[in-house]
């Protein structure tokens, strides 16, 4: 994945690839009047194995729905779970769902998070405050007030952790099934034995980091760019481009709106 071939990272090209795959499999294996079903969840996805009677292909949720609409002569039906089918440049509605999900469990969870972000803005203005944030949020590096891009990315990184909890809440997969869930995070955010909302937020973030065995919260903008410059398809970050393009600009609205 390089800058020169980003032009191929489009829904139109992905849909054409799905159609080509199905047509090729039909021809290669001599399928007669096959019934292809596309399965999709969220943004990212991959192809599944071909089954004997009803053939299936797994793509993203949005692509699953769109593929049935665009190629009805090839695809019999589609199942799209959490597919963001309304394409738009900025997608703050994603974070509205995140906020509503936390609020449904406990409205105080969201209000505490907002209070924490507002206080964090004040702490960022002083050296002492920056030191407190590094300790409370377990940041990998100290805060450089001159590095505005990293400071902005700190907000995005915090929002990303809370979003991740909601997006995979109680799915039957690893730590998200019982450990890293909305109720666990909100119970930390509403723990009245901890007075400072920023410390509560820090405890929630540390719980998240510990769940993934991550030593600290990496927010450095330069490090993020370094990861995004990894052009190998085996790189786990390569699947994030389509998500970043739609949700990144307004991530801070989770905490301030």
C-alpha cells in the first residue's frame, strides 16, 4: 500500500474485485447457477473459503450490501452487520453511537469523560499539568507543548481506545467478551472513590492497556506516521486506512460535544 496505488483503495474497485472473484470461481470450478452470498462486518474483511452448495464471500459490511445492489446477476443475497453504507467525508455519527452506548449503561460515564477532557485541556497548559498527564495516562513519552500534532493526536488516541471498547463490546472474541467491555470501563469512570475525573479516565486507559499487554499509551504523531508508512500488506495497520478516512477528523467530538 503506497501513495501511488492509493487510487485503488476505493469501494468501486473493491466491488469490481468481488465480482471478478466470483466470476473467476464460477468458471474455474464449473459452477452452474451458483448462489453466492456475501457476508460483511464493519469496515475490514477478507474472502472466505468456497462451500459446496451455497458459495460465500466475506467482505466489509458496507461492501456486502453494495455488492448485492451492483451485481444482482452474480450475488443472490448479502448479510451486512454494522455496515456504514452512508458514505461521507467526515463521520462524527460514529462517535455519537459510541457516546450513546456508554450513556445507555450509565450517563455519568459520559459526563465524567467530558469533564476529564475539559480538565485535561487545562493541564496541558502547564509543565506540572503535563507531568501529571504523563503519569496518570501512562504516556510513552513526555508531553512536548511545541509538538501540536502529537498533542492533537493524544485526544484522538484517547477517543480511539473508548471507541474500540464500544465497537467490540461483548463480542465472542478474546478479551472483548468479558474483560474489555462497556460496563467494565464505565464502572471505572464512575468510581466515586476517585475524585479527579482525569485520574478516572487514566485508570480506564491503563485498564485498556493492561488488557492488551501494552506498556504505555503511544500518541506521538511521528510514530503514527511511521506506522502508516509501512507499505507491506502483511502489516496489521494496513487495514485501518478505510476506517481512518471516514472517522478521524471529528474524533474529539466524543468528549467535547
